[in-house]
C-alpha cells in the first residue's frame, strides 16, 4: 500500500487587478442618471456637503459659469498629498469627446425663459386603495373581517389582482395579531371585496375576474349566458382561441358565439389599471437633449444642428468662499490643538469632495454631449427628416468618442432627446443592419415596421404564421430567417398566429 504525504505551504503569487476608486464608481453611476435624477443627486450633495454651494448667474453658458464660479477652486494637484479622485488604476478618464464637430453647434443650457412646468404641483388623485377602503367601511365587517380585508387590500397589485395565497393571509393574521383565521373566512371576505367597484378587483386570475363581472352585468346583455358558459366550461379552449372547439362543445351557432365574444370584450381584464393610468398621467418624460436642424436660407440641404442639453433646475455650483477662507486661516496658524487639526482635516476633505463632485459633473456633461453629437452625426438623415434610421451599434459611438462600449451603454440608457418629430429614447437609434437583395444595408427598425404593417393587414380569420411572414418579407427583398421573424414579432409584442385569430 502506497503512502501519501500531504504537504502544506505558502505560495506567493503576484497578480495585477484594476479597482475603481469610490469617486470613479460614483462618476459611472452619475453617467447613468437622467436629468431629473442628476438634479436630485445635486440636491443631496448640497445638503450633505456644506462646502458646496449654488449660486445664481445670468450667463447662459454652463462651461463659462462653471469656470467663473470655480475660480480659485481648481481640482487638487496630482502631486499633492491629497488623494485625487482619478488616482489609482490606469483608467483613461481623459479620453472624452470635447471638440465640436463640423456643422454642429452644441449648447449646454435650456431656454431659461420657458415656463417651468415641473414647479406646478400635480393635482391630488385619490388612490385605488383609498377608494376600496372607503367601500369596505360600508360593508359592516367584524373586527376580524376588517383585519382580513386590510391584508387583502394591501396585497392587490397594479393590475387589480390578488395573487397572494389565501393560506398565507390566514397565517399572517394569526401570527401578527394572535387571532386564528380559517381559509374559508378569508375567502368569504375576498368574495365580497371582488364585488366592490371596480367589479373583479382582487380576483386571483383572469378567469375569476371575468366571472365576477359577468355576475353583475346587465342581464339583458346579448350573449351573456353563453359567455358565462365559455368562462366556466371552456376556459382552456378560449385561452388558446380554439373557437371551433367551443362552438362544438357548447352546441351553439356562429352568431351565438360572436354575441358571447362581444360580451366578453366588454369586460375589463385589468380592473386595477385605472390606478396605473392615473399615476402615469402625472409622469412626464423630461428630455435630456433637444436637437433641431437650422437649414441655410439659400439651400435646405445645408445647415447646422443645434444640440441643447437640458439644465432646468440645475444650480450652478461653487466651492464655499467661507470654507476656503477658513482653510487658509487654519493652514496659516503655527500651533494647532488636536481639535483644530481635526477641524482642518474635515474642512479640507469637504472642499476636495466639492471639487471632485463639480469635476464629475463637468466630465459627465462633456461625455453626454459628445455621445449626443456623434449620434446626430451618424443619424443625420433622421434628425433632418424624421425618417431613414441607419444601422448603428454601441461600438460605432464608442470608437468615435474613444470610450468603452459599457460607458456608452450607461450614457444612452434612460436618456431622451426632443426632436422636431417627437421625443425618442437614445437607445431607439441603436439597431442592427440587414442586407437587402440589392445589397443595401437597412436598419432592422425598418424591417420591424414592415412586419408590423403586414400583420396589421393580415386576414383576421387566418393570420400569417412566422414562416409565411418570412416568405412575405423575402418577397419585399429582406433576407431574414424564420427565427429572426419570431424575434422581431416578440420585440413588437405581437402574439403568434394562433393568438391573433379574430372573429369575423
């Protein structure tokens, strides 16, 4: 038998790793923020750092405002003892696209004379939960039933559905309040809540939601009885749109089925959606950029693009003069107590933090403007006419502004631009290319639009399969595979042929 020896020892291994400093991580996060979020971030920094202040200026140019307000507050010397925010790994933070492109006139301020609609308070809207709570009060529930109702109402999602397990509601009340509750008691309260306004609220699935609404609908509604049978006895067939099977199973005529189908179409499959719609009504997209084309008087084909960055509600930041003077006075003292030294370190750190923050804002502005300029340059035709999106990927921008693809992805994510043709998310302009039979490369957005048009005009009783859609696209000169058609259809949020079938 062979003996084995186990040896333990220490091995020294040298490896090189790149770690980002906290300031660099903060900068990356700031790149991802929209105008509204960066405004909030500035407010938070102003509240937490007393050495950072805002000032009102009359000059519209952000860069000049920044330089003037930061006079005497240069960023820390890299040779000084204080740690600069870009010290550490060799990350190319200076490779920013700052030069103006030919034919483009970048501006960095929003119209200061425009009415600031963000300052107008949003009118109060009663929430769905508040409306339901007021109705529950009128149901004359017992104390135990009120506890159950409170649990149910608090578990209703944005679509108006109650997707929590009934047993968990009973267990939760027993655990939190020490009151034993049965599942039947929960179901009894749930039954009564589902018949409040809007009917079908707190349903556990679509089938239950429609069934509740069919109970209270006007009895004279055409096709009502057949609609009830479809929901109770033929739900699986109805979900899969196997209409012929339903007609045979219920022994009804085509006209009777059409009447039942129209009755079901009257019902609300999302009884809680009014809450989402009301809340969305107050949420307006604030564009981060505005791009407009100004043609020359003699020739419409020639002109300049004016690119504007939205800076409404963004204060002009400066380092506090009082803090700077305080630091100078402290440094001039020959003898300092322990408390004075600690105070000097605190004041110095706050001033440096303010300078770092201002510098990160400046670099963020340069990066965003450089990316927007490049997008306009590559999609020039669209910004002139509102048509002809060209194939473009993140790498195309990254190569031109000399930034990493991941950085470009952060910049365009959640950012919007106001054009003469509407508001678009920056990601809208990034798309793959497809080669036509003629050898021309077109955007997949164009192919998606054609695909959507074909589906919109297809026969309602015999919708096209993905294979047929592929053949129709190829007849138009677009070389796409069937799996590509499926991918585009899903991106357009269009169901497969079986679920697109309509009643004629």
